[in-house]
């Protein structure tokens, strides 16, 4: 299987945030446009995420090496062979969440969930998408709530999307649907609280953008959890970063919830291993 992991930029090469548009190389822009036009022609249910969604919701422009397409696993399974028949190369990099469509040295990511298996794209993600023009094509981007949720677990050493979340909250000016965000986060609501604390620290004069009822809810949950002090609660570090927390699993004997989450998604017993790699089907 080809390695699809992108090499992160060294810290010194990370560009400052700006509202100035970034000009895409001609070949990259052409690929993005062709992919979007094919999706539109086929009436495919999808939404653009990543840098394009962030720009739409916040005005922040950043360099992007790819175009992130969010869609359900079923839709991905149907549309990928169509790209193969249309002169593109495609591959399933990880059958749990990621495929790529290539032309020359440029590519587009097709994403059906988060790599840790916690969040899975379903029809509601696509139904709530916002109209937007991408590379000259009438398209759509993830709604701000789904965009925020997609970044909750991106807290790795080499990439941290907390600033993106803070910018999304700031740009929405109190108009986010927090009920939807909590629905998406589910039992991982602590990451929402963590993001809110970062937002409060960064934008102390704009805390009104977060309803007091939400603070009361999440702080109440936290206080209740601390009082319970559950010694049986399971280690969740690998859901954040399975590399940085590898020692906890491999040497200290703690749980690997990533393995269980991914196994649950593919309906495989955690003790039986993973499903054989498929070149087409994302599970």
C-alpha cells in the first residue's frame, strides 16, 4: 500500500494566517476543478472541507496541498471507480476513512470520517453543507458546526487545529448551533470544553459568543465527573495521537481505543484483527 501520510512542514515554514488569497499552481487548480465538475455532473452528495471551508467561514486563506472532499463511505465506494474510468488514478489509503484521487503530482482527499474511528460522515453532514464557489465551480462546503467537529481531534504534535476552532467561533459571532456540535462530539464533550477554554483565553473580550448555558452544561458535567473520580475510566490518549501515546499502550499496558473504535466501525471483533485491504470500498 502506498504511503499517503503527508510530511508536516517544519515550524519555521508554517505561514502566518492571512486573508490574502493564495494562488494555486495551474495544474493543482485544474485538478480541483475537474474533480468538482465530475462530482457535480454525477450529482454526487459531498461537501468540501479543509482550507476551503475554513476560508468560507472565517476569511482565512492558507496554502493547501489538497482538496478535502467529505462524503459517506457508500458514496465514496460508488464514485471512486468513476474517477478511475475518467482518466484519474485513485487509491484507498486507509479503508476506514481516506482515499485519494491523483493526477500528475496533485491529489484530492476523499474523507469518510476521522482516522481514529470516532466521527463518521453521514448524510446529515452533507445535507447541512453551505453553498460556495470553489475553483470556479458552484459547490458546497461543510457547515461551520461540522467543520469545527472535524477539527476536535486534530491535536497532534505536528498539527494542531485549535486555532482554527477558535477562529470559527470568533467568526460565527454567537451563531453556532452548539446543540449540533455536542451531538457530533457525543461522549467526547471534554474536547469541546477544551476548545472553549482556548477560545476564552485567546478572545477574552468575546466570551459572549459562547452561551452561558453551554458553559454551565459542560462545567457541570466536568464537576460531576471529578466528584465521581471513576478509577475504571479508560485511557483515551490514542484517540488524540496514537504515536505520541504509543508508549502508554505498548509498554505501560493501557487500552488502545483507536483499535476498538476502528474495529467497531467495521463490525469486527477487536480480537480478530482488521478487515483485508480493499482497493475500492471504504468501510
